């Protein structure tokens, strides 16, 4: 058995299905000022390969 060094939770922020499901849980008035609703929170910078 091997030890686990790290676990990376990754979501494709460019996936329209993910964005649609995510926004269904954030009311429209909060979208403009809620940091978790910002699309850059799920940006793909190529760090997971």
C-alpha cells in the first residue's frame, strides 16, 4: 500500500454544465458580490496535469 501525498479537488470551470448547476445554488442578487460565484475560482491555469 502506498501513502497518499496530496488530494487535489479539480473542477473544469469552463464546463457549461458545471457553471449552470453551480449558479442554480447562488441567488442572482449575491452573484455580483459573492466571491465563490466568480468564474475565476474555477479557472484552469494548467497546474493539474
